[in-house]
């Protein structure tokens, strides 16, 4: 497929009094037109910082390091001028967040907010914009859209607010939608409805989606490709099927609540990942997962594991796949 977005060797640091926190440490991936790519990992792994970088939202004390490239339709957005930025953000690329209340204006009627977005980007005149706003609310599954357009965000339930935010993001018909934990604040039933809505919109609009989440369960039915991030790096990547049925990295196993065959009786205990990720003020020389990994070998602490290629774009960075490593039983994957 044709590449819409290419992130190449992205490095992002935050300058703090204690020193430089290396939040994103050389991340590369590509998104094809109309496809959904999921970036999965625990909080603090750099996935939101990656999303913000794509939207041009990294601000002081954050810094995108020289050498990083983010190509949108082949053009490096990090080199864009202000005017080009405005056109890119909102018209080409839109973002949905975990909490709609932070992105919707609490003092403005929901329909008006969407209409304003349409007008700012020159997508509609005044009368037409109000009509289009109602149409967008209908499209994202909000009942009685004419009436709801007249209400304020606080009059909406959490799920309905999330839908309204999605409607705002869709106002300019973006080719790329960045969704950062779009369902995390919602209860399970509503989560499923929002994921269904995103699937439906993707089918209808053909927009590419970068879906950022800590929950692998959320991405199963929607993502074509998955990148698993840990401590500022992508530790495993591949198609959704590969990652769910043939995961290769111990961190992915942990995310999938995977346990070795011999250890079935302990599966409850292993369902949460014990320990904490390394301090990114002074990242470890070796594998960043070594302090939490039950398979850790001496080499892991000393040297960064290289990517091993399993074909079809499936890669994992783990010393277990070195020919010299001891053989480990394929883990038993517990699925929900
Ligand atoms: Fe575990 Fe070593 Fe693989 Fe890191 S490289 S995930 S420590 S086995
Ligand atoms: Mg986050």
C-alpha cells in the first residue's frame, strides 16, 4: 500500500532539572493510507509523546532531537512553516484524546463547536456549517442530533462526549486520525461501542488511524499492524494476527498475560507485570526490560538486543532469538 505517514528514527527528550529524560529513543514506523496501526504499551513508554510529535504538539521543555523525521505524504512535517502547519493539523490530521472534556470547549454548544471547526478550515459557510454539524453528530451515532447540537458538553454522557469529539475531529475529513487512549475513561460496554464506531468510520471515510493504547484487548479487531513500545523503543512489531498468535517478545507475552506452559497454575499471579520500567534519565545499556524479565540472561544487561526478523514485517528485539540463546518454550497465551 501507499505510505501516508513515515516516522523515522524519532527521538524526543524532555529537559528537566534532574537532566534529560529520553522519552522516545529512536522509533520508526509507517502507516499506509486507510490502515489502522496500534501503538501499545504501559504509561510512560513514550506512546503519547510519539502521538504528540506527529501532531506537532511537542513544546518546551520537550525537544524533538535532530535527525528525527516525520514524513507526511513524503514531506517532512518537522520542517514545515507555521502556515503549512495550520493546514496540516486539522485538515490532514486530527486527534482524539482520552478525555473529551479537555478538547471540547465547555462554554460552547456542541453543534456550534463543530460548525466553528468547519468554518475555520473553510469547509462551510455559516448556514451550511450548522447543518453539517448536525449531520456529523448523526454520523457518529448521536440520537436526536438537532436537539443535542444545542446542548453543552457537560450535558452529554462520557460516551456521547467521546462521539462528539470524534465528530469534531472528522469535521475536516482528515486522512489521518490520531487516537490517544480514546476509550480508556469509558466503561467496557461503551468502550466497545466507540471502537465499533471507529471501525465503521474507517470503512466509510478511509482515514488512516494511529491508535494509542495501554490495552492490547482494545486493538484486536481494529488494528492491521501493532507496535509494542517499552521504555521509548519499539520492542516488537507485526501484523495483529502475528502479535496475538505468535508473540515473540517477553514484554508482549506479559501484555497478553502469557505464561510458559509449565507454569499454568501461576497464571493469575502473572496477570500483572511486576516491577517498573527503567529511569529514562539514564537508560540502561542493555535490554530495557531486563529488570522485569524472567528470561533475563547476562548478555541482556550488557547489550541492547538487535531486531530479529520473523518475516512479513514481524520483528522483535530480544536476545532469546539469538541462535546462541537457550530454547524457551513458546508461551501459553491466555486470551480474554
Ligand atoms: Fe528478556 Fe533478555 Fe529478551 Fe530483554 S533481551 S526481553 S531481558 S530475554
Ligand atoms: Mg498517555
